């Protein structure tokens, strides 16, 4: 099993551009999460989903959008990128409230 | 949501045991205690979890106080690879928030 796969691994965006961070899992997990981690800081929950068609805001949702049309995929959309969104983004999944599995992260720089 | 409190940092020597404490005085009866760790430049990884009884796995042991208001993650012989930030998180299996929220954790330094 591949587990949780995030693409791309690295990306540089210009201010005002948009992009989608991809996250897919092959464990048939119903829960999925997106986090951001700024340099030297802890993880902040952006959005989460408890199943296809169901999403909810986390701690820091502003500037982001998500969708969950399938169990496997949970893309994170950045509209109008800003320097404050420079961060490492982690996607995770879990079966209900069991242990979560994390992807390797996407390092995003907005210039 | 019930909160956890952990020391900001701890140090250990290689091949010695490490006891990482976590306080959760407002824990509810359906809260499971989960531990994760994040190695440098990696995503977090699950370590162990438990409800009431002490738990062991290949990575660590989890000792839970009888009143469940605190717990301790035990690394039996620390290695340099165990240097990481360790997070103690409560997960409510009985309902409540589905969020998985990380606090600041404890940064463990392992000295050679």
C-alpha cells in the first residue's frame, strides 16, 4: 500500500496565483485532514472531512477550500496565494478516530 | 475539547530510558490518549494509544494513571533517531469533535 500520497512535493507560487494540493489515500479511510506547519511551529488544522461529501473547517481555514467527492481524494485549493501561505502542508487520513497516517508533505513558497 | 499539557522540551542520553509526561486533567470517560511524534523534516507518525490500561508496542510503552488525568510515554532505550517532537492528543470515541488537533508537544533531544 502507498498510504497517503501528496503531490507536488515542492512548489513555488507567485502572489495571486492559485493551485491545488493533491492528497490521495489507498486505505479506504473515511477521515481525512489537511494541516499546515510554518517553520519552527506546530501543526494547524485547516480542514477535515469525515467522509465523501462532508467537509468542515479546522483552526485556520481562511484562504483555502476543499472538496471530498471520493473516499480516496481530498484536494486542498489555494485561491489568490499570499506570502502568509508559505508553509509545509500535510495531509492525513484515519479510519474513524483511530490512528492517523500522514503524507510526506508539500513545501509551498509564495513569492 | 479536553486539553493536554506537555513540557516544551526534554533531554535524554542515548540508550537510556525516556519518560515523556502528559497531563489531561479534564479527560472524559470516552477519550483515548494518543501519542504521535514528528521527526525532523517529516510528517507526524503514530506512536501508541490507550484508554485505561498500560499499552506496549514495538516503539514505546504508554503508562496511564489510575485516575486517567495523566499519562507517560516511555521509550525504553532512546536512540538518536528518537529525537523528535512528541505530541499527546485526546481522541473522543464517544462522539464530540472529530477534529485531530495538535498542541505544541515536547521536543526531545537525545545526546550521544
